[in-house]
């Protein structure tokens, strides 16, 4: 007497329904085979899939990944980061068949980069790119599994950041080009990222409620930033550019009406004229915003919300700037309630 085991599932790569059967003389073996194949199918392991994997060089696949996924689905800055990472990854893995790359190869690559003295941050960006590439290769049917899955990232040293003092803020704005004064003022008084300011539109400004809507945040989330009096005055005086008889939608734009793109060099020139000799980047204006809030006693959760940080750990880098605020917090423990104070002095009821 024989037993016939059967399992039906959908091929995740082609969408076709597949039926597998196996004959055996033992009922327990038939049941075991059926359970095993059902579990395999749930993991995406399709019968004969190895034979159907399309041969693909890593270098060839990286081109497809960049053009059909990274460029289309990611922010421009992330796409450029992928380009940089893949240039180095292709140097090592470019001539390898995609299906032949193993987890050991990935771990070896990470170790080699560490041995070359490359920063942990750079290595982690490359590893992240590799993981995302392989994940998409599985989705597209080029790989059975992700060989980079489970490879640990390197521990990163928190990056140092600079910020401008109040006097330096005034001097830098004064020494900047006329068309840049409003941009710098908003960067310092709102904490918005450079890219967010470039995409800021007049419709995002609500002078009635006093809020700026950030629609193109780094995490894809919308947030609202209140205008202080300086921001309001600056925007009131900032002209709305007219291009071919039409009002330009962008607050900061080029003469042709396209979003403004300001080179880092222009900012460095303003710093030099203002007498700021240490290294400060445009992004450090965001740090300037956060640093001054913390130094004036604003709690970190409020600062995190204004900055659009998902994780409070990102904001904790500013905590050392508020020693007096932290001292005042722990000093609360020394304060006693009236009842406890009376008991201590022996005047209250036991």
C-alpha cells in the first residue's frame, strides 16, 4: 500500500500556482514531506528555483538596482550615496556572479574595509547598500536568499558637530550675500534641513496660525514648525519672485523659478568675511538651532520634535550643552514636601 502526499502553493517570483506530489510506502514519511515542503514554500523556496536563477554579474545588477530602484524610489541624496557605495563595492565584487556571493564574502569585505582604515560610518553605509541590494535581488528572483542578512554593522563614534555663537550668527548673516540672508535666517531659527528649505513653498507658510509645514522631511513625514518673530519679519520682507508673469511657488528660487541650490562655497565665503575660522558647514546651522534651544533650557523631547527626529537618541548629542538644566533636574530630589520636612524637624505627627 502506498501514500500520496500533495502540496499546492504560489510561486512568489512568477505568480504561477504549483502542485507537487510525492509517493511513499509510509504514512509518516508522506506527512513529513508535506510539512517540510509547505514550510519551504512559505519561505519562498520554490521547486527547481536554483535552476531558474538568472545568471547575473554583481556589476550588471548594480546598474539595474541604481536605475530601476534607487533612483526611482529613494531621495536624491540617498541615490547619490548608493552611487558612491557601489563604486567601491564593484571594485571588490563587480566580477562575481550574484548567486555565488556568500555571507562569508560580505563579512570579509567588512573586515577588509576596517583594515584599510575606513571609518565605521562609511563601512556601514556600504553594508546597508549591500543588504538593500540583495533584498531587492530576492524580490526580483535573482537570488534565493540575502547573503548579507545578519551581518552586523560596525560600532560608530558619534560625529562631532559645530555651531555658531549668537555674535557669530549676527556677523555671518551680515556678511552674507543679500539673496542669502533670508535663507540663513530661516535655517538658524527653524532648524530646517538645507533640502527642506530648498523645497519650501509659499503655500507651506501659514501666517495666521504662525506655522511652517515641512512636507518633504528626511523620514518622509510632515512636521510643523512655529515661526518666531524674526522668521515672520524675514518672510514679510522676502519678495515672491515673478517668472514669466507667474508667481514662483518656491520661497527660495533661481531666476528661472526652479528650486534654489546654494553651493557650500558661498557659505564658506560668508564665514571667512565674518571672521569664523573653525570648520562650519551649512548643516551646522541646524545644530546651531538645536544647541541654542538646549542651552536656553528647552527640554530634549521638544527639540527632537522640532528637528523631526524619530529617535530621541539623535537629540541626546546636545544634552551636554545644558549642564545647568541637568543640575536643576537632579536638585529636585533634595526638595521635601511640607509633611516630610515637618517630620524631619520633629514638629509633625509620627
